[in-house]
């Protein structure tokens, strides 16, 4: 979000049929997973975490903005929530929708069941909103272009849902703070001032895109009183300040960020004078990823990075916090606590990026820019503790810190959001925190939401999976998990897919909660077994030496597309790599790699010639191992194709005899009909001693559009390959997924594992946080239960 180059001041049913309980997890992130596990170990596995006198937040609902278009969100029109405020009683939310040029109202009398109250058209782009009493003030950008900049302040009667007055602002507004509003600290005893940042933002495509660019911004106090903010010390481009964000304390002192200028102003609202201006300074960042090379490598250092703060909020009358997003040249990937003299009291350094990586939320595609990209900050007192909430716009997390000791903030938890958390609001009187997530794209399975979090739980509800700090001092980075395999004891194994260029598999411990990524192993062609694959055979038609070379990196790590993993009786891993393209022009073939525990490739298997000749996209997904005791003393590997290939009506399950090294059977699997998009297979797991397999079947839809997320069983070892498989429904996951994700149903359920102790685990792929909210859920379905009345 941007702020004008000025400020204005205005005066005036169970998931598993045979199930036990469900245990959704807890989170603490990087700060030491062992400490968090110690707190949660006493918890009964599968027991629900009830609201009480605890110190953690749970997300209790998501209000989908698209429901104002149609009840089922079956409309692709873009409609968003960007900035959010609340009425004084905390019962109604007011949000800006810049795409539809309107203000929306939501009743949160029952915060677990928010209800839309309708919208009010603005005749321009609403950029910010604040509330006092029964009135909302909305900054509206009506500019024709970057030079002819105009804007209005709309005064709304909330009860009557109508505009009662419009005030010309003389420029393009961005942020508005109404002293007396209930939006966190934007509330003063008198409610006498509205402060509006008139940004008159720069045209990034004009010349170098840098300031100065006219017209300059300013600040206004109403009765419309411009506050001159040009020519100030500590400002990089003093003729073009571009005010970004504003917060006002109870002494009627406004703090204003000038993001592109890497500067901060303090304004006395009574005198309408700038009392101080100073640079936001720079920071040295250690142990971060600075290259977008499709590998998360947090080993680099950057020096003298401008903070370029965006959001700002007063903690009290002496201290304020900035969210250091960056814009033009900077972005320090963290947040900073300043005192009112402009001195840095504390900075988070690279901790937010490291926490995000430990939770699977690090956005590798933003490494060359600003990483997690802290966007906004809000403050509130809950349970006697003063807390700061930092929105990570690209990691899709809210980082919660206890700032009761202002010089020694303590990380508390990370809250999952929808995509692009922008607005942030606390309602301490009701124990609530709200985020407005502005990205809305039905085609990408992303819908804009208002996410509502409740304080008072004994444990966090997220994450379900995390990693710990390693010897390097940072946690094992992970994301884009795909496929699951049972291991020995409490261990699972998973793979990361082709989002990353140096493929790995992971060891996961499920002994304690949250589950822990204990080890990551790169897959390596150490003995050139893959490099010597014969590209001249019939299977490789159209797949040549160049395509093979692109799958092997210079250090002999491989760049494949792991989608499934299975551990055999001898301790070897079999990893299914999905191909891409069609036969004759394939960029990648479908391969199965036999790999040892060090990640070294020991064998490469391709599909049968007659099957490979039908290749198209949607190839190998899941893979499962049948123990020797269940298959005549020989190991059997079963793989599944995601969808039907050319000439087939159904996707195939194929069986490979490990000892004889040959394909022995293939079976046609009947998919459910799609409501929208398509339906395919995602993973397969074997139930020892039964001859039966569990199959994970899903559609390619997420959120409100999701319809098919199911687990079926097939008695494969006792079936005739010439007859269409008979399947039996074991679990319809949809209602449970809606309950536990508050409607943000993951599109890609891609991991399923039945363990030796009879537990069934399910996991989703978060696509590397690329056009995805980034949440990874690893659930033990055998411990899950839910009560839709709660």
C-alpha cells in the first residue's frame, strides 16, 4: 500500500469413519521447536485445544469477500479486502475494496460466523478507512494520472450505510488515521483529528522511476490544513516526500513513514507542525537468501540495506514500530522499534525470513527482492501482554511478538493467512485480531478474505509441520512437499517437487507435536547412473541428451519432479518423478529412481514401452511399496498416473516386481466425475497384510470451489488387471478440510501414508508459496475428529 506525498489532518461429520480424534497442530516456529514441543507434549494426542485463559491465537473464521457477489463464490470477478477497521463496539468490520471501488461491511457479532452486510460505492479507489463512533472516514483516490492527482475524503454513516459528506483533499490519498477510531492504536481520547497521507505516488515507469516527481505530497489537518512536509532533513528526496503510512498516539502526535525516502516524520496535530524528521536508517542482514535460483539458501549477507518502512504503529506515546517492507532500493525484511527521538531500540534482523523458512512459508521467488516482505503492523494488549502483529505480505503469515519488554521482544507464534495480508486490526476488548488479504484470483484458487483470529487458547493451532535450527544456525528450509511414505517407528518421508532445482527428500518425525522435519537429503547422481541413461531407446523418443542434461546439475544434484516416495524392506527409497510434455516432444520422461539413504541414485526405471508411448502431462504421482512377506518373498512397487493418457479412458496403476526388475501388471482406475476442472490421483499407500491400497483422489480446485477430496480403497493384489478396479470410499475429506482450514481448502492434497502402527497421515503441497497461501498441513487422520457446532 502507498501513501500520498502529504498528510491531511481533519478535526472532527468425522473425517475418518474408523477414526479416533483429530489433532491439528501448534506453532512456535524458529525460536526453539524443542521449547514448543515441551509445552505441547503433555497434550493428549488428538485432543482439541479449547479457548480458555491461554496466550495463543487461533484463526476461527475466514470471511470470503466474493460471497458478496454470490453465496458460493462461483464468480470470477475480482473483489478484495485491503484495509480494515472496526466500529467502536468491535461488532462490525469496515473494509476497502479497491477493485470494485467500494466499502464493505461485515457483522462479526459472532466472529466465528461473520455475515456480510453489503457494500457502499465510492466513485473512486478507496485506499484506506478509519472509524470513530458511528462514522467511517474513507480516503478515495480519484486521480486521472500521476500528474493530475485528486482525491476525496468520504464520511459514511455506518448504520445507514450511506455517504453523508465528501471533502476535497487536493491530492491522491493513501492512508487515513482517525483519532478515536477502534483500529488498534489509531484511537485517541479526544477523536479530534483525522490524518491523511497525500502520497501523490511516483510513476515507476517514468524515467528511472525514482523521485523526485511532481506534484509533491503533503499532510493536511482538517479544517483542511495542509502540513508542509517538503524540504525536511533526513529525507532522501526532500522535494518529493511521498508519505506512506500514518499512526497517531494519544498525545496527538502523528508518526508518518516516507517509504521511498527511507524517512520518518513526527507531526504535532495541535500545532500542525512537523516536530522531527529523520532517516529510518539501514540494517545489516545475515543468513538470508538473496538469489532467486530455485533453491532456498539462507547463507548470504547484505550490508547497509535501507529499511524503507511501510506500515507504522505507536506502541505507546514513547515508542513506535515500523514494518520495513522496502520499495525502491531497500527492504530490510523485518520490523524495527524506534523511540520518539528516532533512535532504534530493537530490530528483528533476518528472523522473519528464517521463521518463514522453518514453517515452509519462505517465498523463494522473492529472494532477490524483499523476502517475506513485512507490510503492516498493528498493536494490541491481550491477557495483560502488549503484542505486535507483523504482516508478511509474501510469506502469508502474521508474526506475533510479545513487546511487553520493549527492548527484548519475544516471538510468540505465526498465524497463517490468505494470500497477500495487507490490512491489520486488533480488537483487544473482544480478544480478536483481523487481517485483510487482498489477492483475489479464482483461476489461481485464491480468494480475498478477512481472517479472524481469537485470543485465549492454550496452544497454537499452526503449524502442523516445522523444522528446527541446524548447525548453520538456521532451520532446514522446506516447502512444496509432495508425496508421503511410512518409515520405521514414528518416521515419515516426503519429497519436494520441481519448484526447486536441487531435488531433496525429507525425514519427518511424528513423535511429538508439531511434527518436525529432521533431515533433508539431496538426490545426487554420484555414480552417473542417470547421466548414462540411454536416450536412444524407444521410450525416450523426443527426449534427448539436452533434455537429460537439463535434469542433472553441475554438482550432480538432480533437477527432477519428485511426486511420490516409498521406502522398501532393504532401506532404499523409490522416488517417482513426473514427466512433462507428450511422447515425441517430452521435456521430461516419467522416471522412478532407486536411491539410498545418502541420496545417491542406484537405479533408474522407466515406464513400460507401450505406456510411455502414450505420455502426456499428468504422469507419475504416488508410489507405494508392498513388503516381501505380502508378495511371495519379493518386493512389489505400485505407482499411479495422475490422469488418463492418450488412448486410455482411465488413469493407470502399475505394478513393478523389484526382484525381477519388470512391470507385471497395470490396472484401470475409475475416477469420480469433476464438478469443475478435472479430477486425478495424488498418492497411494499400502495397508500391510491386506492386499489393499488407499488412493488419494482430488480435483484441481481449492477454497470455496473444492468439491472432491477423497480417499478410496482398492483390493489391488486380488484384482483382475483386465477388469476396471472396484473402489470403496473410505473418507470424504471435504467437510473436515473446510472446518480445519476455515474454508481455505488446499487444492493439492498430495501425500498419503499408512504407518506400521495403524495411523493414516495426509499432507498437502503448498506450491512453494507461489500463487498459494503457503499453508502446509500434515494431519494424522487417525487422531482427527471435529464438531461442526464448535
